[in-house]
C-alpha cells in the first residue's frame, strides 16, 4: 500500500508540470493512469469525488440562476397578473383550451347550452382563422374568450418578439370575429417567462392558468376525467379541459364526462361562471 501511495504522490507531481491533454507514459494516457491511481488509493478517490460534487452543485446553481424565475416564483411576484384560481366562493370556472376544433368543440358547446353553463374558451389564432364560425358561436352563446397564442408554441422557448407576435396576431383574429380584444391570456402548457409576463402586464392582460387539471389531453376515459376534476375541485377553482386537440387526439372522455361533472358539482352547491365573472374583470382590454 505504501508503494502505491508513493507512486500516486510521484504521479501527482508529474501531473502538475505535464500538460495532461497531450502526454502519454509508455502508451498509457494520463487520464488512464489517473484512474488507476485513484482506484488504488481510496483517499484520493474520495477527495476527487468531493471536488466533483462541488463542481456539479455549482453548475446546477448557475443553471438555476440563468434560467430565471420558476412559474411558482412568478405567481408570487405577479399575483395580480397571473392567477390559477379565483376568490374562495362557491363559484367555479370551466375552461377549454385549443379551440376551435370541429371534431370536439361543437359537442362541448351543445352540452354547455343544454345545462345552461357559461364557460371560458382559450382560442388558438390559426384555428380561429380556419373555423371562425365556431368562435362566433362561443361569443353568441355567452361564453368568454381568451388568447391561447397563434400556433401553440412553448413560450419559454421563443424570444419576446415572437411571443408578442403570437399574441398580437391572435388578438387581431379574435377581434375581427367577436368585436373585442380579449383581456384573458393562457400560455400553452401554462408556461411563460418573466420578460413576457412583464410585457403582458403592461398591455393589460390577465394571465389565467388553473388549479384543477382534468388531464383529458391524454385521451383519458370518462371516469378518469371525471375523477381528476371532482377529486380536486374547490371554492374558486379554475378547471382545465380541452375542446380541441392535435392530430389523433381523442377527447371523447371529456365530452362524456362533462354532463356528469356539471350535475355533480351543482348538487354540491357550486355555481358555474366565466373566468372574467370569477375574477370580476371585464372580458376585453
């Protein structure tokens, strides 16, 4: 063991003066000798492991610092601009994303009409261009409309200028159909940067996420969608569902669960309102 330690000591001196990246000793590279030495000396191995752990932790701290505020931190910093729920009353809001979609949106509208429920729809601009009649129907039947971007990108992956274009373009499309610029905005996937949030605040938007997630975008069955909602709902809840989806999406579970969700919550004394009614703000900016 003493010979191994002496060898490692001599080897450490060599490392101090010989460039590691370009040196070989009898056909064996310095990194290979380093591994052999460390393997024979657990003390040196432990010291290097500690140093490596410090470097990893430092890198993680720097990554978190450079990434910016998390979504939960943004909630705390901008409580008047970005919300996940309303006041603690028996009023709750059903919200539907990724509309309009002729495969699912008409069925959802039919159910809401049958049960006299007003909801909030977050509109994708590109789809609104293709199916303006469905957006017009939402407005005509008393539902609130919000901005859900033009083509559903992840906002945290795009610069401020592209984010602004996504929102402004969709606002224009919605205005041309329903006659107003929506106050409400919901980021795709619920994620947004601090810089984008500050711009939205200056423009008078209210960013609306949710505190009850049906997870219906997974193509869940009726009972699973129903359970996800009823097990989490409470006073002032904002419930996330979808009335539109991508290629191959199946929202049958959402459509089948919706009547039972409405009836169940009504029996518990909840009143369905739009998000602007829940938050006591105007629907337009």
